[in-house]
């Protein structure tokens, strides 16, 4: 089996709540997502999705996905999509860095492998644990009262894990954490996610001001060293996210006892192949994980679901269902939230079929080897 054509489509993903806000005044109202289609000479086609949160979040941006595929795609024509490790070595040799560009291609090839093997991707990633997985809901940065009111709204949807977007004015963030914590019930979990928005002294101050609250502190500062310094001064369980972008930093963080939980994003690491490596390393080291991506629609959510569902339950801190955040569906067969939980498809591959009437014409078409 050989890759004969790679295509990339653009999809706009608006939000039910109109705007998503986080640290530093950053916000998005419509996400620019790229759906990748990989075709083969055997008539089997796979799909992936990449949706950066914006160039002000991670070193990734929507047009960069498409430009990167134009550069990388010709090197992959004629490759066997089922040989995932070999394919990833080929991608890394043809394009240094830019893991997010490679992610959609890698996911699409896992979709192909699952269809050929007649198995869901989660079973190929290690096996299906349980009947479903629990989800978190991100609470967009607003005033403390507005954010606290969201808890009841989201709990009515079945969520019990709440990721509170902080990383703004420290005094307001203290109020945000206290206001939301006051609305929690037994069994709820609260994560205060600063998305690198605090400087070191602010992070320590906020954490010490809420030392009496059961809250996880996530990625308070920009650099690994700053986060480690904060970690060593506060009593709360600690999550690293933006700094965890390869196996080397993951091993360093374990040696430094820098975190209790890591957030692994598929596109940040370069696809399911490399995220599975990081996931399995975390399992062997006893580290809990949030498994997700930077954003996405139905296809990204399907990939997240398969990764999460193939993770031993005791190590899965939480995961997410981005396709429930907006009104636009770009594929059929995607997992759907049921009482704050979701399950990976039992169909072969990812179990999704893109809605071509929504995607329209491709922006990128690669059908010749370089």
C-alpha cells in the first residue's frame, strides 16, 4: 500500500459561547482548523485534523499547517502509511521541527491502519480501557461571578472536572479561584490553568493565597525553570502543559519531580505516534495525564478519544470533547458527550467520515513525489 495523494481542507469552527478567552487577554471567536486527507493506491483513505489555538499560544498557526504540508507532502508520496514509525522518521528527515504540521498526516495514517486491520485506533494504541472516559470543561476567562456561574451550567451537562482559565491579574485570579471553588460539589475537580500567564512571584502569591482550596495549579509561568521554582514553593498538585513538547523534557521533569500531572497535546508532539510514546512513558513513570490537543472539531475529538480510551484508567486525569464547544460538525461518527463522558468509536480506524459539503474544495493537493 502506498500514499498517492495528500489533501488539506480548511474548516471554520465558531463557538456556542462566541468567544474563548485565556491568559494575557488572548481570545478566539472562530478557530481555523485543517483537515488532512491521505489517499492510497489500495482505495483506503484516512483523515486527520490540526487546529492551532493561534500563533500567540504555541509556535503553530493555521496557515503554517497548510504551508508545511505543501513542503512535506511530496516527500511522502509512495510511502506506506501503515508503517507509522518509518513514516515519522521520514517526516522528521524531510522537515525539521514543526511537529504540528506532521500531526494531521500521522493521525490520518493511523485511521488508514485501523481500517486495514479492521480495528478501532484505540485498540491499536494499546487496548480499550473501560466503557468511556471522563471529560473536563474549560471555563473561559471572565469575571469571578460569571466564571462561578458556569460551573452549575457545565455540571448540568455532566462535567465534574473544571479547567479554570486564570493567568491574569493575580488579585482577580484569587477571586476567580475562590468563587469557582465555592460552587464545587463532592467529586468535582478544579484546575487553575494560567497558560504561562503569571510571572514567578505572582504564581507563588496566588497559590499561597488559595492554599486552603483543593485546586491543581497548571503551567503558571512561561519557562520550565520558573514553573519548577513555583512547584517547589507551593503545596498544590501541579500540572505541566506548554513546556512538555518532547520525551527529553518529560524525563527531565520526572527527575526534577516537577509535576504530578502532564498535559499531552497531540499536535504539540507531532501526532498519535509520538504522543503514544510519551503516554506510555508516563504510565511507566506513574504520572497522570490530561490527553487532548490544542483545539479541533469532530476528527480531532475522535483522535483524542482513541488516545484517551487506550490509556489505563488510573493514569488518565482527564480529556476533552472539543466538538461540543461549537455548532459546526465537520464529520459523522465522531464521539459525542454523554453525561460528561465520551467513548471512542468501535468502528475500524477513527470511525469518522468527513462532511465534504462542509469542507468544500481542498486548499492543498499533493500528488507528486519530489
